[in-house]
């Protein structure tokens, strides 16, 4: 017969995925936290009559969340003064529950890539509670809340979870989007949301000192959930009342994917919401830390550490970090998983299922020590190849930064070696992109260049030069043609343009390549009948986005046009397009370089003289020279020569057609 359990000590496992469960955490000063009557009844009702053993994991539902509680200690009722330990027993209606805090090993561990943000948030929370007496004595109103924002997938939840674990205070969790979605379509939706927010305050007050975390505050901008201005106004009103009802011994953390300035005016004016922490897109050193942590975790599941050379992993991490500007934490995790999956699938050393089963059958006759030795040998053999750059280079072609999915952002494959001639322009573009994306200007106290405009006759290689500049840089890229921005719906063109620059800022460092920019930045005419029309609104939006109301640090705009005289003067001033580069018709030296590059990619006969072709192609653009080789190829295919190659006769025939066009 099983013994009756008088007391159970639960512990939340360090690997538990549940972030915030009310009344299941303890403060540093209080030690163990005894479950309140409310939650004790919940636990007792779900576990009553159940037999538990030490080390067993019990799954319960607390506050609509599933929580895994590990049974740390069991006590049986005895006649002595102190209860004694037992290995197993049955829960009944008189059992007392105690919940220990998470293991301190998880809260003290650094957070790769975001350790500074985690420490800062934890210090804000702990400082508010520990320095309240000092603030009261000095008559200073302390910061009682913090607004944590950042783009989707950047790691906000991870930072907040780590910071709350460091602080160690009880946390009450609320999801604003879930509240609104649950109340959507009901007649008393605003009352339901008000009750849900009020319940959070009541639970936090019962656990004080405590923390309230509200997730997905960006619900204010979700038009799918908020169908009209009336619903938005009611939600903002309830949210402001909720913020004003927070007691002094409760700290508020708000999590959102939009900046504080995008919240409703009523919410922004609250004195409580005056402190904002932005989780930015990770820089190259931070990405290296994240890649290192992800690969260490994934490789630990594939192979033993002694089969992986750490110096090779470090070199790979640095290379992956350099090739992933604009990638957030979620993108990096997806990239590493896809790369390792490619490696495992294509490994020639993977054993077939039949051979593995045969080997497993033969291992049954071995001792445990011998089986462990064979297993380690198999793991080392199957994954002895350290993940190399080729797997990541292939995966980078399909795993793009999540912030760029709305726009064309495939990295061009063109390089400087693919373009002949124009050496002076190449050098100018190389210097520009290097200066615009480096930290040297900020150290000198100057503003880096923000834009460059390439103009000149059609077919002279403006787009090709831009693609080579982007392909050689380590920046993200967004391609857009001016004609693609326009929409027949009122305001949609301006909104798309704003989203484009918002995406570029989120994926910084980023190059925005706007081809045919004259279509959206046409010169304003005072006598135009379209004064104040859609073209003017689009131009005003472009001016503001380039250097007006938004910070454009890390965003470089590159434009191409055939008619610079038609572009508005405001676009061409310094601070927007700092440099104007004229791409003229190729000179003799330029044509020599272009023809050498083209001939290196073709089968050219020995009688072809590059110098003679240079003399005969005066006034032909770069696109015309490419057309010359295509026409010469067509001429060679129409002949019946045994050795198929481009002869001088083919080029002479092609010249007549090219000049005629």
C-alpha cells in the first residue's frame, strides 16, 4: 500500500519551455515559494489520487499554460516532530505543495549575442525594487516599466526570459493579441479585455513584488483584429486604464515588434511608458556568437565533441557571420539547421537503415562498455566531416533575412571581374560603398554618404556596375523599379515606399537599389495640373524616408536613371544623393576592357584582333558590344566551318547589324 504524501517539493526544470507562470518563481530573498491557496487547489485537484515518485515529472495546467514540474522531494506523515523523506506516495486532499525556483545555473549563464541587453533589463527590474526607498527619500519617480521592441525574430522573448530569470521575481504573463482574438466578435469585447487586464493586475498584486509581462503589444496596428477606429479607441482606453492601475510594487514589461512611437497617442502619453529598450538586428560580432552557440548545440546532437575541431568551427562561424548582415537570431537558427541538414543528407558515409539494424543486432552480444565504444565510433564516422562553408554558401541562396521577404532581395552574382573598362568609376563605387558601410565616419564625427546616383545614356552599364558593387559588398540588398511601386489604390504607393525603407532599416546594413528612379522622383512643376497629386505625394514620401523624419543609419540608396535632368532638385542635394556619377559611352580603353572580358567567355578565332574591333566600335555602348558578340555567334552558327569559333568575318557582318540598330 502506497504511503500518504504530506508535502511535495516541486522544481521547475531548467529545460522547461514555459516562460512565465504566475506564482511559480521565487525572489532571491524569500527562498522557496509556497504555492498560494489558489494555485495549490489547482495543483491538488489535478494530482489528487495520483501516485508520484521522486524524480518524476508531473504535467499540470496553471493559468491556461501547461507546466512541467519535477518532483524534487517527497515527505510522508510521521509521528515524529519532523516529516521524513520517502521515495513514492499518493497525493491526497491534505498534501502541502512547495515550488522551488529555477536552477541558478540557467540564470547565471550568459546569453550569446544579447548578454548586454539581458543584463540591462535585469538591472532595470532589480533596481526598481531594491532602490524604492532611495527614490522615495529623494522624491524621484522611478522607472516602473520598460518597453522592449525589435523586429520579428530578433530575440525579444529570449532576452526577456533570460532577464526575468536573472531577476528572479514572480512573473504574470499576458498576451494582448490572444485577449483581443478571444474577445473578437462578441458583444462585450471591450469589457472582456478590461477584465482580462484587470485579472493580471490582481494576480501581480497578490504576488508582489512581481513583474507583469504583456506580449505582442503591436496588436494595436493589426487591422485584421481591429476592424475599425472604434475598436482601436476602446482597446487603447482599456490599455491606458490598465497601465494606470498597476501598483507600486509591480514592474511592467511590454514586448512588441513596433517602436514606441507607433502606439496610439493615448498610450504614448502615459508617464509609465517613458523607457524603451530596442533589441537591434545583431552586428557581425554578435552574429558570430549566435552562430557559435547554435552550431555547438546542433553538433552536440550529431556527434561527440572530440570529433569536431574547434578551430575549424570558429573559422566557419566568422565566415558565416560576415555573410549574413541583416539576419536576426531566428534567421541564423534556420540557416544553421538547413546547412547541417544538407550536410547530413549528402554525406556518403551515412549508413543505410539495413546496415544499422544489422549492426544493432550484432551489438546485443557485446558488453555495455563495448557497445558504448562502438556507438561513439559510429557517431564519429557518420559525422566526422565538420560542417564546411560549401553547405552554408548553398543554404544562403534559399534562406534570406526574414525582414526582406516582401521585396526582391536575391544577392547578385556579378563581380567586378565580370565588367570590363570603366576603371575610374569602379574605384569610385568601391570607395563609396566601403565608406558608407564602415564605422570610420562615425569615429571621425562626420556623416557617412547616404546615396549615389548613376546617370548616363542607356546601355552604358549603370545597372551592371551597381550589381557588381552590391555583389562585392557584405550588405543586404533590396531591388525595386520605380514603375513597380505605383498602385491604383489611393495611398498604397506611399505605404509601399515606407515599408521598403522600414524593411531596409531593419535589415541594415542594406543597399536600396532603385532603378528607373526618375519615374517616382520627377521634377515638380508649379504649373502642373498634378500639383498635390499622387506623384507629389510619392516624391514627398521619398524625401522624408531618405533623410527626413526617420533615421537612415546603415541604409544606402543607389539610383539609376537615363535622364538626370528630369529628377527633382531636392533629391539631388547632399544628404540624399551625395554623389552623382556619369556613366558615359565607353572610351577606347573601356571598349578594350569590355571586349577582352567578352572574348574570354567565347570561342574566338585567331584572326580576331581586339585592337581592330576597338577602332571599329567607336560610339557603341557596352550593351551594343554584347549584342555584337551575339550577332557574331549567330553568323558563325549559320556557316558550315568544321571548327566553330567567332572569326573576324563574323564580327564584320555583325557590326553592320549593330550599327543599324
